[in-house]
């Protein structure tokens, strides 16, 4: 029998003290950059993530998508044969074709995987596999990072790959609404969509990509996170990835915002959806802020609005309401979405408004507080279960100048949240918001 989600979250929350007793992340100098090593001997795989301060806030408003195009081009750079390839027939065949294979295909052929995620202030490359696969593929990744190709062929392949991702994101009304609210909240490059758009990418040239790489891909502003079955292979990979970037430090960037006004801004778009989605964008505290743990409790409270208990966890498309919390950026933004296919959008909007006003008007009861603190701890734990998520959590922390194990500290801090804390956060952040409406297309459009 599958337990209800609330029960699962509560049981996970109860494991907090044991999790907090785990070894702390080790910090190692890998030659001009820091590596953060979080070992897990029970894990069958290892992951190595490289964080470079080359996110969308480094773009000008005329460079929409450039950060993603550069990162995607690195994955499409032809890979050279790796000296670490084991001398087997399959590996030899993979090595023979690696010279012309895109990096991502060459890594796959050697039993590992590589991807990237573009954030507001950074891009994170993530390599995962067995220690042997990490040892075999890290030199390939390092070569591509050190000398990426930005010729017309590589850029065309990168644009095509990004176009596929545009289609996926454009079909999800929650992601469409999030992009609208981010553009409304953040100023300058920080408000641009992480992947850009097809029209903007078509205008970017090889010279644009190379200039962006040369300016922002520098070692002094980078960090490496190694997680899982760490050891000699991940140590060597961390050193290789850090050494692939030229020496230098990128200047810090300040993220500016348009705070929601007393009268909500309404932004409307149309997509091929069966029912409208209503998205509310609130200013919110970022990771490391003293109000962050209480905001996680508020998130849990808002996620429960109009939610119905079920025996299993429903996919997002079948939920009435949910949240997206972009706490990796300071200032942060929390988005509440309402699925008009599951509940009348106006009813949902009224319910959310009632909850945030009630939370600000008076402290929640001890019973309600205890319930949503448990849910918040469980939800927070579920955000760093996989190796990729653990590496991301470390990256989020260190790019904010925080301790790499701050996620464990947050879990404990949620337990100290008081009703007064929730009321203060509700008053400070959740009384003003902007609204994005993703509406069905009309019959002739």
C-alpha cells in the first residue's frame, strides 16, 4: 500500500536529526578554485558538478539566450579520444569515433552522462557515472571546456537542441507563467528566460559566443562539487575541470527587481491548454536569509490550499495548486500556480488570497504550525535526494557565499520556526503579488 504524500513527508522529516549527523562537506583547493566533496560510500555512482558564474544576469537585454547557447555549444563541441578509456573493444570503438562525436555523445558512449542548467547568476555542468566512467570522461569534458567550438556547425546543432527544449517548456503552462513573472520581477538580463528564444538565438553570432565565454568562463569565479562515491576519480576530475578554465575572476553582479505593487500587475498570454492557469508571483527570501525557513513553512501552507488528500502523489497536471520557489537567486521569487482544469481559477485565487491574509492577520495555531513544519522539512529533504540534486544544493549554497552544508542547517532551522515567524514573513512578503494568466487559445487563433 502506498502511503499518502503527507505521511511520507512527515516520516522523512523525522529523519532530520540522523541526516544532520552525516559527515560535513570537505573543502579542497583544486588549483585556483574550490572543490566541495560530499562522500557517500553507499552510492553506486559519483557526480561532479562545475559551477561557472556565467548565468543570464551576465547577458545584456540584446543577448537573450547567449548563456544557454554557450553552454549547449560546449556539449556539442567535438570530443577528442580520452587516454583514460579502458582497453576494451567497445571503448576502443568509442575512442576512435570520439574525435567527431559531440561531447555529450562521447560521454554517453563511455557510460556516463553530462548536462547543464542555466541559472540567474551561474551555469552548472554536471557529470555523473561510475568512478571508472568519471575517470574516462573527465578529460573529454575538460578539453571541451578549455577550447569549445563556436563555429557555424556547432552553433547550429546547439540552436537545434535548444529549440527542442523550447517546445517542451512552451507546452507546460507553469513554466510559461514562471517566465512571464520572472520577466516582470527581475530587471535586465536576470529577467531573461534561461534558454532564450528562437528568434534571439538566431541573431547571435560565433563572435558573440566566444566573447561571452572569454569574459565569464574563468577559474577564480568557479567551484566544483563532487558527490556520491568520491575518491581518486572525482578528485582528478575536479582538478581537470577547474584547470580547464583560464585564470581570472569575474566581477560580482547585482540583481535588481521590480517589487510587486499594491495593485497586482496582470500579464496574459495564450497557449494550447485545455483550461486557464493562474500564477501569482511573490517576492521571497533567498537561501541564507533569516526568513527563509519560515518562508518554506509558508510554501507548504500555500501548497495545501484546495489540495485534496490522495493515496498517491499526483503528477502536477492533476493537482489543483502548487508552488515554484526560485530561492537560488537573491532577491528570490515564489510562484503559486492554480490549475483551472482542477478548480475554478477565480475560486483558487480567492482561496490563496484568503490564506495569505489570514496568515498575516494572526499567528497560526500550534497544531497547524506543527503540521506544516513537518511538511516543510519533508519537502526540503526531497529536494536533495539524488546525486544531481545534492550537487545542485552545494552549488546553490557556495554561489551565495554560504556553507556548503547549509541545506542541513535549514532542515534544523525549520524546526525552530515559530508562529510569529510565519506571521512576520506573511506580512513582509505575501501581501503583494503579480498575476500571470495562461489562457487557452481561441477557436480561430
